């Protein structure tokens, strides 16, 4: 999982940085300067240039930290090929939700700076999706720290709420015609696609409660 996060942070984070800075530059020269100002994006908006690089840096640092953790010994009699596939899909789903939370964070920062009040609707929904994704990623930790709380049930309920939010976001963007701003359009597309992909990969865990023991055994080991 560690090397995968490092690769995602370097390549995916770099691609996300180029897309975000390109969209920001397009917005500046179209709506602020009304023409090419003759300066690079890091000169026009240095703060956003740094913020756009934060998601990739977070993935790289988390991946490096996980890569240096020693791999525990696994009992051979309780592991099967099917179990490994389920665990891998579960981790990929968690990574997809991590990408969703990072893009939601960047989208919230970018849209909330707009002076148009209608854009603040999408910023509010993106911020809500960010909080829900964090709750989903930390559901197992919350289940262990809070007595009489089933982590699987909490994760399932949070996933249902997240699915509703992912469904509402594009509806509001289309209804309010916010897709005319390319930043909101591409950010919404990235949030919904990665979010639904993560929930789709996590769905077998909710449909088959027996897989809970396998994932918890992997996590505890």
C-alpha cells in the first residue's frame, strides 16, 4: 500500500497539480486580467500554486511512512486467495475515498474563494463530502474508541450518507449551471467518480459481514 500511495502522489498528484493550476490560470486570464498578463501562474497566484501541490505531498509522505513499516507475519491457515483479493479491493476503495477527500479539500478551498454566492453552494457540499470521507476512513478507529459502537455498522451508515452527497453534488452543479466554470466542472467530476468507485469497492464488506473478520485480522496483524 505504501509504494502505491507514493506512486499515486508523484504521478497523480503531479497531474492534479497541472490540471488545477491550469484551470486557475485560465480563470485568472479570463475573468481577472482579461488577457494574458505575461506572468506564470506561480507569480500570479503563488498561494494556490502551493495549495495545489499539497494533495500529492500528503500521499507521498503517507506512502513513505507506510513503506517503512515492517510487514507482519501472517498465519497461513487463515488466509486464502479470495481473502487477499477482498482485502486488496478494500484498500483500493479506501485509497479512492482518500483521493475524494483530497480533491474535495482542494475544491472547497478553490470554490469558497469565489465572490459569486451561488458557487458557495457547491463549496458547502464539497466540504460536507470531505468531512464524510474522513469519517468513513476513520470509522474503524472510531468504532474501537467509542464503546458499544459497531464499526461495520458505522462505516455502512457513513457510506450511505456519502453516496447521497455524491449524488446531490452533480445535481446542484447542473441545476444551478455551475458547470460553466471549468474548475467546478472538473472538480465535481473527479469527486463523484473517485467517490463512487471507492464505495463500489467497499460495498462487498457491507454486503458480506463475514469479510469483516478478515479485514480486521489484516489490520490487527
